[in-house]
C-alpha cells in the first residue's frame, strides 16, 4: 500500500512542477511579448501605417515606398527600424507600405519591377526615383538617403544586398516578389 501512496505523491509532484513551469512560461511571454512578437505585429500593421500611394505621389513630398510580405523574415527583422524611421520622418516624408501578397498592388509591383522583398524605393518631392534598396539594409544607410532625398546631385542608386537575395543584374532571371527572390 505504501508504494501506491508514493506513486501518487510523485505524480502530484510532477503535476505541480509542470503547472509551475507552464505558469512561469506564460508570465515570461506576457512580460516579454513585445520582444518576441513585436516584429510580427509591426509588419501586420504596416497597411494601417501607410498612406495611399496615389496621394503620396501627388502631394509634393518625398516618398518612402516599401514592398513587403507578412511571412518575410527579413521584412519582420527590419520592421522595428522602419517604424523608427517613420516616427522620425513622417512629418516631411510620405510612408507607403504595399503587401506583395495583395493583388490590389500588382500595378505598383510591375511598375517598380519588384522581384525581391523587402524592396524600398525612395522618391524625391517631384516623384523621381532616387534609391532602391533590395534585401536587408542597415538603418543608417536608409536614414542617410532620406536625409539627402531632395539633393539634386543625388542620382538613382540601387542597393542590392545579395547576401539575402538571389536577385542580380542578370535580366534573364525573373521571379515573383511572392517567391522571396
């Protein structure tokens, strides 16, 4: 009989340990949810942060146009940096975010030759394309470009991060932005 009580005690001890671990895990996730889920939540809100592209290209302000997808890990990684840039520049620069998975934006995907994401296009206040960034980029590189956006000596430049994208200068290689390069 004694062994039955001992087995029951061990089972109760194991249950309480499992419950304790579960509770601690839930508390940790609750307090650190921004750390774990912030990029995913930010990228899901990009559409709400965006202004309509037609308004952006016609209001005589420079425009930051990003093509992204919610499933794109590089897009998620860059999301907090992009939101920080938006917070710093939104009074002077339009911010447009277009999800490549939304067929509504196919016109712009074709117009700006998007074949890898994230792709950021920077336009001056007259709507002239100044920079194109494809793949993971450093925040300070984009920030510098935003600071120089209306500089007349600035020419259209393409920044391709080949470490994260298979896209190159080969014009024979065509892919869909939905394929992630």
